[in-house]
C-alpha cells in the first residue's frame, strides 16, 4: 500500500485487519505528506511523480494489488485517483485501487448515497470534499470536522473525539451511513462499536482500501471479522 510518510496509524491497523488471512500480507511504501490544506505547497505533495516512484518500489515485491491508502482525491477530485490507478497499472502491470474510489464503490454497492462525513480536516478542505461528492450523486447530509491541518496531529485524535463526531453527525442529519474520512485517524477499530451504537454502517477509509484490495486479489472479504459491516458487502 502507498501511504503518506507521517501516517502512523495506517500500517498497524492494516496489518491487523489481515491477520486472520494466512495467505495475505501487507506491504507499504511511503512518500512525504505532512500538511493537509488548500495551499499550493500542500496540494503539490500529491503530484504523481513521488507516488509512482513509491508504487514502483512496491512492484519490486511482486504484490498482487497496489492501493493508494489516502483521501486526497476527496478534495482534488475523484478523477485524480482514477488517473493515478491507470498510471500505476500502466507502469507496473499491477491492478491498483484507492481508499476513496473504494469508499464510493462500497456506498453504491450498499445503496447508500446520503452520508455523514467525519474528518479531522480544515473547513475549506471539508467543503471541497462535500462538493465533489455532491457532483457525483452522493449527498453529504451531515458533517463534522476538527479544523486540523498537520498530518501527524490526525493520529493524535482520540477515540472519544471520533465517537463524539459520529454521534453528532447522526443527530444532525438523515444519514444512511457514516464515513471516517482520513487514513491517519485511529478510527477503523472503533467501527464495530459505532455501528452497534448508531445503527448505521460506518465506512473507514483505511478499511475501504483493504476491502477493495482483497476483492481485486480474489480473497473473500467476509473472512475479515471484527472490523465492521463493510467486509460483509
């Protein structure tokens, strides 16, 4: 999986998800992302060149799938992830997917287009995400964000903060599902208890990349247990 350099939460969570699949292993390559904002410097962190170089390193391990486990196309536009997947496959010969495209696929597969958006991001980043989803036929009917921009700080968001955002989003809109939208949030492990408490699916963007990667690799995702209803789709 491709991951931002300062994402400290992603690798242990991803590895834990596939622990019960003896034939599956997760491998990681990083590139530098330290800030999430709409500044030119922050947006430039997602230029294709370093991402493709990281993908080439993963290809040396002869992996079956390469996943961009990040959410940047939420504010840059979904077409960026579509083009990136095409480039990765063209250069490596390996199928590619992304957290955000997998999230969109999961919501469509489940027939859930009205969603609540939970993120640590700045208001202007959140607004871009909401607008991009709206243009693609999804309706963000509730949102909660924390106003943070430093990538490392996302990993320091507490379970209590995430749970509070989830409850607030559910109370403020007629949501069919929630998404914890950031691959450096320590949210994936909270999904089962959130789903039980709230009564709606919760799709985490670390989990969506794993889910889609397993599907591409031909692994039955229902074998992944304890990480929420996503894996039963």
